[in-house]
């Protein structure tokens, strides 16, 4: 599984191109604060918006995920753990005040881009307090507490 590409997928690149063309600036593959070995696909730090683009197989899409026939029990356990990890990551970021957006790989890049732009605009407009730091800055601040 180490050969599976986990970053810069064709969908990620297409979504990032659309977001950049619309004037949004972001960071990619940013570590999740307080959660080792987990990264956020696309981050809008000042707006505190985290975007995940999840593959249907690896993240258990209810419409498109398929169950392998060989070694089925091992795969079921593996994929269940992936989904639990996704939920845990989302809950953790939301607890820190982040807006978390998750999209399946079959979603339209245009729809993803529009949804992300709206969320970032909404968060930028409603930001009255706080500095809106990036996850990396959050983890540094938490380490100092």
C-alpha cells in the first residue's frame, strides 16, 4: 500500500487549479495538529477550512466502494479503520474550530471548487476574533501550553 499515491492525485490537481484560478491561495498536505501521520489535502489557514478529497475505495464510499474478494476479512478491517480515522480527524479539527469539507473522488471538480470557495468566503466574512492560524501554527501553540 505504500505504492498508493496519497497526494497530488488528478482530482486534487484539478481542484487546486480551479481554486487558484478563482484567486484563492492555500497550502497542501499540511499536518493535522496533534495527530501524527495525518495530513489535510488542501488548507485555507486564515479561514480555518480543511479540505479532504477521499478515494472511493480507500475511504469507503457508500456508492462506489468495492469489497475485495481475496483476504476479505483483512480488507474489511483495514477499510473500517480508515473510515474511523477519517471520522476522528474530522471531529478533532472541528473541535479546534475548523470547517472540514470532505469530497468523494467521483464528485465534480467544479462542484467541489464552488463549495470550497463558498465555505472560505463565509469563514472570512464571519471571522471577528482569533487570528485564524494554520494547523502547523495551532500545533506549535498547543505544544507551548
